C-alpha cells in the first residue's frame, strides 16, 4: 500500500483539523476502510477523530476495538446513557471535540434536545432523572478525582438502580474518553461541522 497522504486542511476551513494532519478514508489500510465505510454511509462524513488517528493505523484499530466493545453493547446501559457518560466526562475535561461530537449522538439517541448542552456545561447542577444523575455523578468522580472513588459512590449508584456491570461500564467509558479527550487536546482536534446541527 502507498504511504498515506497527510492532509492538514479540510475543504472550506482555514485552520487545520489536527495539528498533526489527517488521513482520508481511501488512504487507510483496507481493513480500516472496510470498518469505517459504514460510518461514512450512515452519517455522510468521516469523524475527524478517525481521520487524525488514521495516521497511526494500529492505534486507530485499538481505539475502535475498545470503543465498539463499550459503546455498541445492547446489555446494561442504554446507548443514550453511554453517550451521557461521554458528554459528562468530556465536558469536565473541557474537550470541545468530544462534547460536540458525542453531544450530537446523545441528542439523537436520547431524543432530548437540551440534555447534552446541560450536562456539558453544568454537569453537577443540571436537573436529571435519578438514574441519569447517578450515571453522571459516577463519571464525574472517576474523571475528576478517581482516587476518592469508593463505597459511598457505589452505594449511591446501587440506590439509583445501577447494577455492578452498569457501574463497570460507566467507569470503562469514562476511562476511555478521558484518554480520548487528552488525544483531542494533543491534536487540537476540530469537530466536523456536521455535528453541530445533528439532532437539533
């Protein structure tokens, strides 16, 4: 396969999508093209995180494997609740890319047009259903002060109806997206323009 071409600019933008450049779908190894083409077919675009991580195909494969294991399961947390964890974590970590991208997905999956904005901007103070509040509180503790996590947090989550497996999911999703947030900051990653209007 030819060496991937690196494109730092996107059509119609005057600043880089990533400070390290991006790779287009057709420049990725064949297995990643096959894996990501359905994303493009469903949404009409390739999310910039995949274009940025595509510069290192092994890391993109690992990211996709862990992402899919956590975010596409039909067991335990609903898909909307999984996105709620991402938005809470990413808001706390001041990650515009993940807040915008996953805020769009949360709007679509929850069918609540204001939920993502409220959680991203005021995660500790916004009004949520008890189960949502427990999920967000777990994510915030694990993202902000993980060493303090303990029995009190577990008891509050259990009291709100979360199972041990769902608590595990909240923790794993928080951990993955804390890493993703840091990569997005490293890359100075810009959200795709399409995300801003999805689900509104």
